[in-house]
């Protein structure tokens, strides 16, 4: 599966204070050559992110290949 967990530092400026926190997101990318489509969800659970992305039209073959709406893959569940 083409998914990766990214760590980012998020900073909010509130009343002159810079408040920062480490955040995680799971990024799923289309496996079609040349496609730059991605789908990101908060958290670090790759399986949950893949299942949630399918609600938006992303397809996957059970854990190896992902496809976007323009490049669906067979065997999607």
C-alpha cells in the first residue's frame, strides 16, 4: 500500500503566544504513474485511513496498490 505517516509541527498564534504541537497525518497517494493525487487524514493508522479514503472514491486492492477516482484499481473493497 502506498501510504505514509507524516509528522508535522503545527503552530497557532493566540494572544501573542506561539503554541506548537506535534501532529500526525496519514497520506495515501495514487499509484498510477505521473498522478499526483493524494488523500490525507489525521492520525497514524494507515489501515483506517485507507478504509476512510474509500468513502471518497479511492480504491485499493487490499493493501498493495491504491488508486484515485481517475485511476481506480481492481479488487477494491
